C-alpha cells in the first residue's frame, strides 16, 4: 500500500462509478426496451407491438429502481452538506 494512494478507496470509487455511470442508464434503457418489444407489426394499436402486463410491470420496476437511486443520491448529497 502506498502512502500516496489508497487503493481500497480507489477500487470502491471505480465500482460505484461504474454502477451509477453505466448501470442506471442501462436499467433505464432496458425499461424502455421492455415497453416497446420487437414483434410482428400487427399486435397493437396503429400496428405497433404491445409490451403486455409483464413488460409493463418489469419496466415499472426498473424505472422505480432508477428513481429510487436518484433520490438516494440526492439525499446523500443534501445530508452531507
């Protein structure tokens, strides 16, 4: 261990940065994909495929996780000010 660099802290920062920097947008994109699934063009209104109840439920869960993470981050920032 170097006296200049705390490798344990750097590792934690990298992991949290990857989770929040890439993980949350990936969850959001997956939620959007669940709302607009691929399929034959005649499934729903206007010739668009529908997500179905399971797709809507999973997308809602993913959006809730993203919103909860954003709220938690804001509360941590405000709480430490």
